C-alpha cells in the first residue's frame, strides 16, 4: 500500500506541479518503478525493462496478500486502480490465497492434533525427534512433495471465509486475532504472513536494533 500510494500521489503531483518540481517528480517515479517493478507488474503498471537486481523479489504474491490481512487496508489500497485491473488483481489474490493455504494446511492439522490429551510426554518427544529428522533431511526434488491439492469443498470454504472477512465492517487492527474463531484460516495466515520483514536478512534487523542499545547516548538512563 505504501509503494502504490506514493506512486499515485507523485503522478498526481506531476500533472499539477510547477516546472521546478517536474524533474523531481519524474525522478522519484522512475526510481519507484525501477526498484519495485516486480510488485507494480501485478497492477499492470508500465515499468522499465532495466530494473534493480532486488526488484523481482517484490513480485511474490505475498505482498498482495499481506495488506489484505490487515483490516485497516483490506482492498481499500486498490481503489485508485481501474475497475477491470482491480478485478484481475482480486482474482490473483484469491488464487494465491488458496495456494498459500495448501502449504499451511499441514501445519494447521499438526497444531490441531497437538491438543489431544492422551499422548504421553515420552511419545511427544519421540514424534518431535522423528519430525525434526524428517524435516531437516535433504532430498533432490523437495518441491515434488510440496504440491498438495486442495479439494473443491475446502477451496469454497476458504473463499467463503475470505469473502465474509472482506464484508466485515469492523476496522480493528487486530481483527483476525480477536475473531480467530470466525476466521480460523485467515488467523493462521495472519500468524505467518501478516508482517513482512522490512529488511532482506534477519541479521540486518538484529544489528539495527542492537545499534540503538549499544550506543552510549541511547544506553544511558538519563
């Protein structure tokens, strides 16, 4: 939403700004389209052929689904798009939502089975060790076991839950967590995909936080 909102605002400013600001707006628009070309292609926005090496990372559909999980955004950040383009983006979001849910379905079933009380602690430890050994084991074609199909009934139920969530009038920030009994699938999505890291590597986030603590000025109590 931030990238799309800034881009549309710069384009509006470009049409109404003076000659002194035209070059600045054009430079900012060109920079955004080059850096986030992978994301902007989802909205059928023309982007340059020559792009930055990291621009294609934003082409992942997760950047379309994550704002949807925040009840303050939902589909409001797509209002500036043309109606036909918006419908195509919505279809892409729905398809990606079902595809991502198929990857989460196994973990959801495992979490549901963790509440069974008749399993002893010894058996749980044994199962955990076996699971860890299986998940850490390398194989040549790991993607062959990841293609799990979702039945038509499950797909319709998932999409019905999504439609009910989009019709929800409540704009509370933690809506998925306060109403997780109404939107269990979206709740699982929110735990995994609601916040997308702002940095490319976890170590960068560690150093950015530790820098505030290690400096004498910030570490002092006064």
